[in-house]
C-alpha cells in the first residue's frame, strides 16, 4: 500500500454532545455548533493530543463516535518517518504545554495534517476559541479557563464545585436552630 499512499482523515468530536448548539446563544450571545476535539487517523491508528501525544485504534478513542470524518488526503510519508516526527514534536505537546485556547488537540491535528498531506484542518475548528472569546461572555470565561489550565498543569484533577447545604431540622425557633448549628460547628473545630 506504500506506493498508493495512506489515507489521512480527521475525526471530529463534539465534547459538548450537542449542548453547545442548544445553549450557546443563551450563554455566549452567539451560536456555536460544538466544542471540538479532533484527532488524525492514519496507518490504522488515531493520533491526538490529550495529556501528551496519544494514539489508539480509531474505534477505541475515548471521545466516542466522531460526528464527522473529514478526508484530508493521502500521505506518502512512511510510518517510521511519521513516528520520528511525533518524537520530535513530543516536547511541545505535553500536559504542561496544553492551552484550551492556543495549544490544544486541534492545533496538534492541524500541525500533523500539514506534515502528512500539506493541508490544514477546517477553519471553523481552529477558530472556535477566538469565536468564543470574542463573544459577550468571553471576557468572563477567560479567568475560569486560566484557572482550570493552572489546575490541570499542576497535576491536580479539577473538581466540579459541590453545593450541599446543611440540613437543619425545624424543631424549634430560629434562634434554637442557630445555636444548634453554632454548637456543632464549635465541636467540629475542636
């Protein structure tokens, strides 16, 4: 098959599973179709950036079934040369270098596509961060995104904030309930 080349495709996943399309106008003030994750499929494997450069058989990717498969072309780059290329760019695609807005899976897919077939991935995928940040809510989202990235780069697993109000039984007056709550807090602190 080397004489004929190897087919190169881009698997496109919507990490929001359709919620971006439904809710983006309400939350961002503009419509977006999805929160895109991409991977390049070539030589019988899917390659993507997630905690470093990863690869897996196409049907076993952790993102489910792609919502779109984009034909990028045919490569004549031998597989061993491609593996060497991945080793060369490995230091640029680590957890520590990840940025949701500027250095993500889509940037990786674009760079690999250019290496293999001299083509870029669709612009709507690469332009999504700019589109979101230019929305009315973009300025408010930026600090949250930066905090999430800092947490991820430190090796900590980001936690979803939990809201669990304490349940106070209404067996007495409000003053009694405050005293009970205050007394149990003192007990916990000691």
